[in-house]
């Protein structure tokens, strides 16, 4: 290698600490229970559709799972919209 060759790390170091993206910060969503409740609601819906369970308590499980699924997805969407609107305008894509 000659003196003029740059290693890949040198170019990154010259770009700065933010990786060359001025004014952009990494955004991580906050912790939330909605992802787990959505998964549990889907599980309830699918278990309610099983053949052996369907005859006994299937419709009840299916309806409870569906209501929980709708509520979880609505809460998840509302939280995501709130986080998106709280970002600076230049970071909203």
C-alpha cells in the first residue's frame, strides 16, 4: 500500500461522529406493551378457530381475541403517530 491509500476507517473518521449525516440522530421507539398484546390477541383468535375448542368456547375466545386485537392495533397506531409527530420536521419522511 502506498502512502496515498486510505483505509475504510479513515474515511469514516473524517466524516465525523454522526457518520456524515448532519443533523440526523438515531430514533428508537419507546418501550411498549402493544406488540405483546397484539401477539396474544392473535393467538386467542387462532386458538378460538381450532376444531376441538371451536365447539366449546371457541366463539367466546375468538370474539375476545378480536376485540383485544383491534384495541392493541389502535393503541399501537396512535403511539406511532404521536412519536412521528414529535420528530422535528426535517426528520419526518
